[in-house]
């Protein structure tokens, strides 16, 4: 199996590591290094660090389309995407023979978009999960290959839930990607009902709690801490 991988944050690393065990990973594409911290020094995204540790070639185009010819020259059979952080244009999506398989951390069509885990917890959803779906030009609107639900645990933080979903998504790749490529799974359209958008959490959705001790579920996502019922954002 000839594959390429697109991803950026730490939650994409388990799927990348798993993919190397079931496919020949020709290229890992991630976002460019960005300044972080007080020093303002550019830092590599976690996927880049993991790829280099695995001895895999890395590309960091500002836009995915900028690396289109390189992608075409590799002629991958399939691409796997986990939280890459950028919509892919039609020309890129058309390159892999079997398309782009996205590991998405919600039960689509609920919580399409950038912050599905945080939105799941803010909404108090009792159940979430991972959806393997084929990318199209929309925002998480493509057909579904497989779904795996999981119960949201009491008091679970966004960081904890994200880590669980990342591990679950990696396991699903092992179980379903070979079957999909063998033609044993036919992707099915997402239901028309129940679609919701997982927009990034806004500052106005929270207020500062200086005590940090109010009751509620704690959400952790990147630099954002949110307390539900006494919310804090940083």
C-alpha cells in the first residue's frame, strides 16, 4: 500500500505511527514551523517531529496545492488525513487513486469543523466517537467509511478525550483501511439530518474564573482552558 499522510498536531501522531505499520508512507505533509512561546522561535509541529523520528520525508508547504506536482510524482494509492488544519483543493484530492481518508473526532455529521472535541463537551454530548470518511471539497461532508462510538466519561477533559479518540482512530485505520482499499467497504453518504458545525471556541463564550475551582467539566484544547458551569478561557 503506497500512502501519504497529512496532519499537524499531537493527536495526529498515533495515526501516522500506525500507518507506517500497514503502508509504505511516501511523504508526510504538515503545516510550516510557527513561532511559539516567549522566544518567538519557529517550532516544528508534532507530526513533523514524529515523521523525522520515523525516518520519513516531510513537506511543509504554506498551501497544500503548492506541493501538487510532488504529490503527483509519488502516485500514492491513498492519503490519510488527521487534523491537517487546511481544506484541500480538488486538484490535490484527485491525486491518490483511492482518495483521501480523514480520521475525524466526532460522529459525523455532528460537529463538522475545527473543534469537534471541545464542542462535544460544551454541548454535554454523552456519546462521541471517530468517523473515517472520504474528503471532498466541503468541510467534513464526504462519505463515511466507518464509525466507532464511545461514551464521554464523567469529568473527562478535552485533552483526555482527544487522546482517547486519537488512539481509537489509529486502531480504526488498521481495521478498516485495508478493507476499504480491497473494495470490501463502500463509503456511504452522510445523513442529511443532524449536521452541526464545530467552530473554534470564541472568547465571548466564556468568562474568567480567577479561582479556577468552580464546578464543571474542564476542557483543554491547545492554549484554551474552558470550565463549563463556571468557564475559564486562556
